[in-house]
């Protein structure tokens, strides 16, 4: 007994054609979506994201016009951000974020018609909201759709009906939800990025203002300090008590002057941004100037300075003013570290042997300590040739190597020393060793921070070796070719 053939489902040619057209339309839509996702996924420019979103939505849904309102920074209003297809018509610039309106925008799964708002909330609509929606309806905007991210309403898109006059299909509604979700995420990211940029700009502006204030105030303080210093040093005390008071006043003036100079130094040094005026300089002469300037302090503490200047008359390419700040800062640290009657030894030398373990620990820049030691090494002779001989260079122009000859300056004291586990952090501003004799220290704790940036700016290196109770040695290594 033969079986009857299974029933065949037949489709007419018009049905097949409509199905093919529908599939083709979906393929084109998805290609447009992928193109949109690719473009808005690679930009954080809010205007670009909004424009692409509205263009895609308008094209895929075949809309006459469309407009996007985004929440203001204080969250009280929605502000018109961009619109298409409105010609010369002027849209309301903003509307108030009002509970009834936001409840309506969230109420329906698909885009609600503006008429439904008036039908549902008849008699409950505030005048401003009713006026806004009335204006939008008068300009052929018939629908609204919210842009929400984790229950937060970021904005709303308002749009007209289709150019063809057809209603929106289920596929159109799905497409709207998909596009709105992607647009909301990217708009949120762009807003966060813009906020971060604005915060960074505000911090930079504040930093500039702070720097200008410190610079101006410090320079203004220099004049009265100089006058006061001249007056004090010209006084001849008649009695012992007066002499004590004058000595105390002199000490206070010297401390104030030192703090002002260090503030100016720190204010002048910025990471990767400081210009250096290079010239052939005898560093020994800078060293002698520093020692002459602190003769009162040396005599007061009866400190002996042993100078072994083996590099005398050897000129190297440095910024003389900034290198003097380095030498003064390191020598001041030595003066502060030793007890009364202590000794400071200073040795300068020229050598072809690069620094090794006997020179102690290399001090890293405090701002990059977390990333490990800086990759600086003394300058190579060729670097000066490549960089030119102009009067101003940034320290990022230097490309130091470990070859060539080096001018080394060692400053050693027989003071309290630095604990081994704190040596790496001594260049951090306002940081002192835990065993520092604070009652005798006059500075602000920023000298090494400034010194290290200047040394690094010259392509040099700073080393430290120390032992608690037996003193500390800092050695500066610079290119000598």
C-alpha cells in the first residue's frame, strides 16, 4: 500500500518576493548598524556620536525630521543638542526635567506618541512641559524615545513619522531600541571623557596660577629680606643680651631667605618642561661660589670643609645657574646633617670609569619611583653635537649613554647618615630621613627633588651611599666630553 506524498507548502511568487525584500532590507540595516558601531566605537567626540546616531536612525526609519535633547550638567533641564530635517525652523532650546514627563518617557516599550502624553496625563501637565510638547508637535515631531543608562535619563530623541506615511513595524521598534542603547552608552562615555578633560584643564590652570603666585610672592619677599639682612649685619651690639638677640634674628633671616630660594627653585623646575641654557662652564668655580655663600653657616657650626678639586679648570656643557642650585642644595644637606665641629669632604674628578656598586644607590626621580629606577645615564659626547649649540634645550633632548668620560663631584659628610631603606625616597619633596635632626634643619626638604630634575636634565645621574651614624656621600655624574 503506497503512502501519500507529504504535503508541500507552496508560496506564491509575490510572497517569496516580499520575503526576499524583507531579508535584503534587514541585511542592509545590519550593515549600516555595523558601520555605525564601528565609527562611534572609535571616537569620544560627543558631536560626532550624536550626528552619526541621528543620521543612521533617520535613514533607517525613513524619518522626516529628528532632534536630540540631552540632560544638562545639573540634571534639571534637557537641552537641544542636534537636529536634522528641520530646515530653517527653530526648535525649543530646552525643556524642564519634570516628573510627569520622565515617567511618560519611561512608560512604554516602544516610542510613545506625543498625543498619548496629553491623553494619559490630562490635567496634570505643567504649563512649560505642555508648551514644549505642543511646539514640537506643531513642527511635525510626533514621537519621543528616552535614552536611559542604568535607570538614569540622559536625554530623549524626538522624531516625526515616516516619509512614506507608513506606521512603524516591530522590526523598526527593535532597531530603535538597539540604536538608542548603543548611542546612550557612547554618549555617556563621551560625556565622562569631556568631564575628565575639563577637570584636567582646570587643574592645569590652577597649577599655572599657583606657580605664578609663588613666583610673584617669593620675588616680592626677596627685597625686604635683603634690606633686613643688611640692617642686621650692620648692627654692633652693645651688650651680650643684644648680641644673642641679633644672632637669633640673623639665623631667622637666613632660614627665611633659604626657604624663599628653594621655593623659587622648585617652582622653576617642571618635569619634562624645563629649558636649559647650556654653556661651557668651570664647575669648580660654581662650587667655590656655593662655599663662599655659606661661610656664616660653616663658621657658626665650626664645620671643616676639605676640598680636593682634581677637576679644576675642566669646563663642561651645563646650565650654570641651575647646576649651582644642585651644588648648593647638596652642600646644604651636608651642613644640616653634621653636628657642630663636623667635617664635609668635597672631591671633584674626571674619570673614564662609569659608576659602579661602590658609588651606592642611584636615586630615582620621586615622581617615577613606583615605576622603578630611571633609565638615565651620563651623557655621551655625540649628544651635544646632535643637539646643537643653541642657548635653550629641554632635558628630553638629551640621549645619555654609559660611554665617554665623566666629571664626578662627591660631597661627603660625617653626619647622622640615612637609613638604608629610605635612600630611594630621599628625592621626594618634603620628605626627610626618619633620623634627620629636625630641630637643626633649616630647609624645606625639597633641595634633592630640584637637584635630581636638573641633573637628569643634563643627562646625568645622582648616587647616594650612606651608613647610619657614619655619614652620607652624594655623587653627581655628568658628561665631561
